[in-house]
C-alpha cells in the first residue's frame, strides 16, 4: 500500500472508445503526475499538476487529456487511442516545491490495452 | 541536463549470492538519489533513498551510498532471495522546482534462481 491508488488496474478499449483512468492519493501531497511505461522504452513523464495547476505537458498527443479537480485526485481521459498507446500508466504524487528529502510515490499502475 | 546510467541487464543470480547494480549520474546542483523496484505486474515502489553526499539509504537488506566524488549510487545486497526478482530503477530528483522531475535510468532486470 503506497498511498496512491489507481483504478482500473486493467483496461481494454477499442480505438473509438472513450475511457478514463483515475488516481487518488492519501498522502496529503499537492503535486500529481502521470507517467507512461512502454515495453523496452524508458519511463516517460506525461503530465504534472502542482497545486492543481498543470505545470508540464510533455508533448503528449491530445487524445490524452488530464484533469485534476483537487489535490487528491487526478484523471487521464482517453479517446481515439492507437494500439501503440498500449502501456502501463503510472500515477505518482509528491509535495510541491521540491526540496531536499522530497520523495515521489507511485501507484500500482493501470495496464491499458488498445485493440 | 541530468542523466542516470545503470548497468546493463539482465542480471541472473543464484539465491544467497551477492548483488551489485551499478548506477552513475550526471546532474547540476545537489540532487536526491533513489532506487525504485518494480515487481512483475506491479507499479514502482520506493526501495531506498539518499539526499546528500555520504548518506546511506537502506531497506529490506538493500543498501546504496551517495558518492558525490564518483557520482555514483550503486545498489547492493549481501544475500538475494528469489522474491527479489524484479526490475530496479535508479533515479535522481533535482530540487528547486515547483514539482519533482525524476530522471530515471533504463532499469535493470534481476532474476534470482533457487
């Protein structure tokens, strides 16, 4: 139990579907992240919200749309995805204003398969 | 820019063998250093961390020492178990920003046989 909960853990969707991934953190943090982990590729930072404001969008295609309604919840809305978007999507959280000793904690991930 | 380099895997060991996974980094300033572990089918778990030079992080029998002079943070364990089979990621976190931007190594796959 890391304090960062992701749902669903597994998702299969067609290319024309619309679905959402949800993340909730119980650590009192105020920064949240989406990472993508594909086979044989490094971990990729997708989006960052700090104090509920999006502070990074790492050249992610518009078919991925993040939403951060409050500091405890983060969503990734998915629509018209491609098979190459199949991957493990990891949510993470930390305190904002990173200083010495700060740590980023990850959830268990959501395995996405696009068919 | 910041970068992390880990030893190439996969690493295959017998149970009770000694483990070393090398990690070196390049960074400006004074980053924090981390080892994360990913068990099969799971997300990333923080294994240990160190926040300043000569700090030693330790957890579950694993250790790593922050060596500024060699810019290294090698992971060691004296006696591995089958349950240690996983992917290990070295990472650094540069401070002074409004959020944490981790720089990861490429990951090292460890397989431990009985």
